[in-house]
C-alpha cells in the first residue's frame, strides 16, 4: 500500500496525461493518489475514470501559489471537485495571471538574447496549463542549459534574471474559499514559505489559525529527519501531516510516484484523515 498526495499531469506542468499518470501510479503500487495540477482541475475527470479502471482511490485537488506576509507559499487543496464553487470559480483568474506571467518571462528571456517564443511554449505544453517547466524544457532542448534544474537556477527561479511575479490570491482568502468549497487546504513543501526551520512552529500557528488544515511533512525531497520534525509540529498544532512525491514525469526524472527519491513513505491513513476534515 502506497499513498501519494502530490502529483502533476500535463494539464499543468507534468508530462504524463492524467489517465497515464494514474496508470503509472497503479503500476508503482500506489493505492491512493491526489492529482494536484497548478491552478486547474482540468485533468480530474480523465484521472477519475482511469482510477476506477485501475482500482485506486483518486483525490481531486489543485496546487495554488498564494501570497502571505513572508512572500509566497504553495497550498495544496484536497477534495476540490470540478464544477462551480467558491474556489473553483476563482481558478480562471489565476490561470490568466499565470499566462500573463509566462508571456513576460518569454520577453525577459528575449531581452537576454535567448530566442524563444510564446508559441513554442504553448506547443511544449500542449496548449494547456503552461508553466515555467515548459519554458525550462525549451531552454534544455536548445542547449542553453543542461537540464531543467539549471534553467531555474540560472534564469527562472525567484531572483534570477527572467523571473517574473504573478497574480496570487491571499492565503486567508484561499483557506476560506477552500472551506466553503468542501475542500481541505494544506501547506505544500514548507521549505519554500520564506522562513527557516527555527521559525516553522510560529509560522504554522499563524497559518493554521486562518483555517489551513495541514502541512506537507512527508515530502519527496526531505530527509527522514526533516519529515519527523515537521510531523511533530503538525501533531502539536493538531493539523494534518500529509505527504507526496511532487511528481512531474520526465521534467523531474529523479522523482518517482509513491516513493519520491526512493525512501518516501506517507502514512496510509492520511487520506481518511483528510476526508474527515472536510
């Protein structure tokens, strides 16, 4: 039995189609999978049909980049169903903000002397869910950088020359909208929230106070010691300790479904715990 509550399909910045992603998860021994594409639920229906075929539980969700006082943080929202709803109705404007940012990134790269067009980026993404990994993949293919990580390190990450900010919802608003939509918001990969490990407890107290219900403690790239430390904080705050690989397919080949870098184990009862918090 294996649980993976953080994965991406080609409806955003992964490389597997939703049905293919689910089939690959089943092949890897995953019994519960969350599809959490960025800013959209476009792959959920296809993934649900594949999950039924392969006999695994699929949790519909999304991953949002939200603003908070320390900058930006990513939030996973579980059990967010496709269709109308308080949070669902706001996803289109987030996608518009992402598309605007992507165009500005392309212009910034052009200003740096790099030949890349928005049409190329759209083609790389298959016309949906365009994100920075698609831009990074083009930079790799053109020989400008050796790999996806280098593309971010040299050009696309925060503080690098082609980085561009984008429109985000506020974390308090997202927590309220998620709750009103019958969904469960959780902080994703907490090392990116803009505080150091000594400040985690205070930061998570603040985040939990507005209705965020969990922390992604069992993250694919964390050491066992980091996972245990975060889980202990979650326990003291009475919030969920969730986890997942953050699988993106061939864009991040070092990350595998269900096992992350090979040692990821997410507590098998966490999906039930999340459902109880709805």
